[in-house]
C-alpha cells in the first residue's frame, strides 16, 4: 500500500462533488504529496481517471475497499 499525506472522504457525495473537493484539497497540498480519496459514487472511477489526465496529477491507484472506491492521486 502506498503511503498518503491527506485523506478526503467524499462518501455520499455524487458527481461532480468528489472531483471538486479533490481539486480543492490538492490545491492546498505540496508538490509530490499523495491524496487518498474515498467515494461511494460509481461514476467516480471514470471521473478520477479523466481528472488525473486533465490536471496531470497522476492516479497512483484506483480500487474498491469495503464497497467504497479508493483513489490515490499524486500532486504535481
């Protein structure tokens, strides 16, 4: 498992809120830090893949844990 610097729990939020919250959180982080995002929105899998490509913040991992989606994004 990759270490992370901050965690954002976006459970219960629907698109586009998990992405918007992640963007805001990443904005306050240092370059190279890793953000762990937890989401319950099924659409967030594709959303975070697209967000990663658009913002050049690498998506280190994308998976499911206990019925929730978990993403690791690295701030560039």
